[in-house]
């Protein structure tokens, strides 16, 4: 039941906000405190303090939404900035989770500047996590396109943890919609509830099957040194180890090999390297591999014919990249990009596109809209561009594959993407793990891809397996010269890509429960009705799945990415199980029946290896 919010007489402790100029506060300000109906850990009522900057009144309503959850909606009669703030006791807190790719999970002080999220940058959600990975408070905003300022931190004066949300409102625009969850569930469960809330009324076109299968990327393995023959050779080798798509990155559009983006913008194939793109794509398809092509969407390089045409329609120059960011508020910019990018699917027969650098559209202080623009805000222009491009691509290929990348992970982009990739972290398996898990927690219907997995040629097969296991709960993109790999490296690739493929449903669509975000998820678990998969990245015990239900999971897979081969299994009761241990190449080391005791059971699983435990009912 929705109720009009009632004022609650409760004065919060003042928060020090440095460098706030006096003229930043308008003459007209209204304050209102509302009861949420929730009670936090100190068994005290949770109140939300509203501040309307530029208006003299606000209208607020509160709707209960399950145990420990409240929805708050705020409107203003005139254009105003609305700030919502609330606090909980900072007791037992271990991590502050956000979708930011550079987050350290520390508890920031409340005076740290808020992060600004918008359609092209971030997502409006955060969670304060406590012991046992329980969410002390998970908060989200319903606005997923226009900029929202999301702040949080420890109030030094009171020992509380404060959340703040700011949104600019207009009488005919969307309200501030706020979801606060202090129900104490696992933080991943609360984030899943947020994505379900965001998805209400959303019609996603679906995910092409190839988007959930292992892929090959040319970026780390070849960088700009791509041509038709090289791509076809790698596609053939990739198909042999279980990849179903190839993503051709930068280099196809230029003869320049010096990196940078000065040669982006014309988007014409390098005729010497790709003389007949359609025939080339057909050959890759003959190998059984889907084809995606890279575009740095916002960039217009100085060494392109298009520079002179569009240099007056830019948001900013980026001299260090030898390029500028186009202004999507102008219809000529959108029409040009849509025409150029859609050729990959319409003329050359490709299966999809990799849309890179969309976050560059998120300019903090954009210039006035150029002459001829039909949008005043950048996020409206970005939305219009992606909607037009999506419609154009799906007209030719309804199951088109479209890759986005962190940090542009807003649910407002879900209808225009098929998959979202972790941002670049080469040769950093732990970072790849954290970024893919973070992305999984709020990706909604999208397939989540790891950053391209690469390694030094001297790396042993065990270390190759560790790279792959760190991406286990996402779709791996392999990016090494497959023709230069040793037999052991190839055997490791074939085995682990087979694990990804065989268990894709539980790994990608099962219930995900990552542990200890403050430690970078040293143990991650996913399960469905039949199978539980646990990846172990530190010497931590692994609890056997709960099989009290008649249809409880019968199979447990434990992937060991830690250097300690002794895996401790904890059981609540004696039971019997068939145990198979494989090394990093998939070779079976042992198959035996285990009589598990209540308590701790030690099993040896080598680094990069896999334990498969089939439990008897």
C-alpha cells in the first residue's frame, strides 16, 4: 500500500562537505523528513531527509515492497534539484559495493565527492555489506538515463554511514524513484532484486546463443596487425578449441599501426588487408564462427576525411588520442554513425558489432548544443543514437550481437546490447574475476564477458588454467596467437573452454553467490537445481551444497585457482560421493568413492584442476 510520507521530527548530525561554495545553495530551499516504515539494525526507524534546492515544496510517497524494502517517489512542482539522505549505524560493515571498475571496496568518508552516473557511465546502485556478506543497506535509483549523483560514506562525527542521492527534477519529467533495502539478505540477492526492479516493463530482444559461448578476440594477440588471412587462420584455430565467435578489433580500418585513434571515423576497411570484406566474413562463417567488428563509436580522428565535416560537432577534443568525441545531440552525427556501423551487418554479413568507448560521451560539462542539434542533453542524444542503430541492425539481423563494456553498464542500455565486457585488465586474473563478478551482479538480461584472456608465451598450463578459472562465471574471450601455443597450453584451453560450454547454464544463469567483496571474491559459487559450481581463489573451505530438498543439487564442481592443492570440503552429515579429480589439461588423476564425514574432508586438487563430486541421494 502506498502512503503519503509523513514528516518525522529527527535532526541528523551535520555532515562536513568541503569546498561547497555559499552561492551553490539557491535562495529557495525546502526540507522534509519522511518515514520509510523500515527499522535498521539498531531497531530504530529509518528516516529519509529530503532537500529541495530551488523549490518551496516536495511531494513524497512511500510504498512497502517486501520485508525490509521501501520504494520512495518524490516529485517537485517546478524545476529543482532534490537530494535524499539517510543513515544507518555503521556496525559490522566490511565493504561498500558499487559497479565502479576502480572500486577498492573501502568505506569512504562521507565528504568524498559523489559519483555521477548516467546512461553512458555507471549504474545508480550501491550496497553497504556486512559480516556474512549480508547487505546492511542496498540502495538504487530508478532513473537510468539522466545524470544522478550518488554519494555515500562514513559520518565521522556520529559513526553512521550516510547515503545521498541527487537528481534534477522537472514538473513534466520522471520523479526521483528510490529503492532502499535493509532486509539483511546476501548482498548479491539484494542486487538481483534491484535488477528485477529496473527490468519491470523492459522488453529485451533476447541473447543470440553465440553470445554465451567462448569467443576469440584479436586485440591482445594481434593489436592492429590484422588482415583477412590472419583473422581466418585464428578463427579456424579458435573453432577447434571451442570458440563460437571472433571479435576483430582495431586495425581493420587503417594502415597505421601506431595505436591511438587518429584514424577512426571514416570506418572504411583497409583495402590492402581486407580487399573483400563480405567474402572474408563468408569464409569465417564457413568455419562455423560468428563475426563481430569493432567500432570506437564516439571518436573522430584528425587523420580522417570526416574530421573537416564534423569538427564543429564535438563534445571535446582529446589531443592525447589524436581525436575528438562527437556530439550525439546533432542528427547528422547520429545518422552518419548509424550508416557507417550498420554496414558491417548489412553489406558485409557480420553477426554483430563491438561498440567501444561509449563512456566517452559522458562529459562532465558539455558545451552548448551545436547549431542544428535536436537534443539539449547528451544522454538524450546517446539514447537516440543507440536506439536508431539497434533498429537498423535488427532490421537485417534480428539476433544481432552487440558488445558494450564497463563502465557503461546502465540498465538504460540493456535494450541496445547483447553482452557487456569487463574493462581492460590484461594479465590480471584477479582483476578480471572481480570485474566480471561485479558486472554479473547488475547485468540483468545481458551476457557478461571477461576481458580478453592473454598470457606470456612462457606461461605454464597451470597458470593458463588460473586465468580461465578467474573468468569462470562469465564468457571467456581468448586473445593469444593460437598457432604459437604449446600442446599443453592448447590442451588446457580445450578442457576449460569445454567446462565453460558444458556448464554454461549454471555458470551464467544460475544463482550467483560471491563471497567477501572486501577481499576481491576469494570464493565464488553458482548453483541451479542440479549443479553447484565453486571457484576457489584462496585456501578457503568449500561447503557441500544443501541437499535437504528432494531435488537438491547432486553435482558439485570445485575449480581450484589457488596454489594450495588441499581443498577442504565441509559437510553437515556423513554421506557418500563419487569424486573425480582432473588436472589443468583435463587428464583424470583419480576416480574414487569418498566416504565424507560430518565436518572437514580433505581432497587434493592441483592448481588449475577440477574436482567433480557426484553426491548420492
